C-alpha cells in the first residue's frame, strides 16, 4: 500500500489505515508530522479521528 503524500491545502487525504495508526500512535515521527500538517486544514479527517476515538470509548 502506497502512502498518500499530504498536501496541506489540497484534497489528498491519509488512508483509513494511516488515520488508525495515527490514533494508535504507530506512525513514524516523519509520517506523524506530515499527517498533523494535513489536519491543520482538514476538518473532515479531524472529524473521522474524533468519531473513531469516541466510538472506541463506547465499547
């Protein structure tokens, strides 16, 4: 699986697996920084992360 290169203001998003690895703190520091740079501009991905965390707490 090829990783998405995040462009801060473009519509390229990390994969579900990359978001899951971000939540589980399993990304390398470089990938984490790149994903954080994407999250600055992407409410959609932030909402996915928040919903995932909330749903995991309900289980």
